C-alpha cells in the first residue's frame, strides 16, 4: 500500500458536495434497515475501528454516520490513556469486554492500536515489543473473523494544514472549545512521528485491510464511511429468521 504522504486527503476532483450529502441521507435509510436485519439475523457481530490523527473527525464520523442506527444494537467505546488499573494488565485486557456479541455493532473510537501508536511516538516501545503487539493484533482480528465477528478498520486521513486549522477552530469557536486540550498542540508537533508509526501499522497489521479515508472534507468523509459500511453489510446476505414452529 502507498505511504500516507502519497495518498490525497481531499475528495477526487469534481466530487459533488451536494450529491455526497444527498447520498448520505439515502445511505442512512439503507443502514437503518440493514442494521435491523443484521440484529435479527444473529449470525454476525461487527467491530468498526476508527483511527486517525487528533482532530481527524472520529467523533464527527460517529455522530454523522451512525445517527440513523438503533442504539439497542450499537455500542460506542472510546479508548484514551490507560488507567492505573488497565496498566497493570496486558494491553489487550481493556479491549475484551467491548468485543461485540453476535447481532451487535461496536464502534471503537481509537482502539488497541493506540497502545502501539502512543508509546512508539514517545519512544517507550522497543522494536521487538512493537512487532509482538502487531502480531497479537493480527491474531486477534483473525480470531474475531473466525468467530463471525467482522472487522472494518478506517483511518481518517487529514493533512497537517487541516489539523492546524481544526485546532484553531477549537480555540476560536465557543461550541468547540470543550474539545481543546494542550495535548492537541503537543501531538501536532509530532506529526511526522505519528505519520511514521501509522505507515508501519497500516503495512504490518493488514490481514484485515485498512480503509484510508480522505477526511479533509467532512461531507466526503461521512459519505465514504457510510458507503463502505453499507456495502459490507449488503455482502453478508442477511435474512430475517423464519418463525419457530
């Protein structure tokens, strides 16, 4: 796969904003119906992983793409800095309670990949441990697939300039100030380090492929994620079960 620097963060030329917005509305109707039959079918679970630089739009993607879904069948879990208790266990320990059951969809806002990304950027993870964690993640994701838990992985790809603009927005717009943290600025200064480790993860943890989503334009990001999700669910040949006799 190409390195991130060689992948555009913008929509393809001549992509219509209005058509994408209308398309998202239509996809919402499809997703509502697909989630309903997915829940009733009961053969599969679905794990949706959202990764990306700070300000890449993980929260916004959840809000705009998943808004059409029934909360009875959808869960969202954010993974931030490990707690004191979580640090006493292996890095996957905090993940297991949130793996979806069959019939359920689970969104990870950040994920177990954070336990490679952050320590790598901060030079707290040796190369051997990095490779070991990548190997464990590949095995975990294959294990989920073998147990009929599907995994969709999205990397929300924004440019450095876009990240800087969004950090300024968080400072200047009252309704976004609550999102701002000094950690945003610290992370922005380590752009190259984060890009490097994401390139490595996308290359090493690719038995289940990543969807790299151009995310500078929110309307295109939302439409594209919704379209990929819809297409994946359509391929499952979902059916309502027959009544029990």
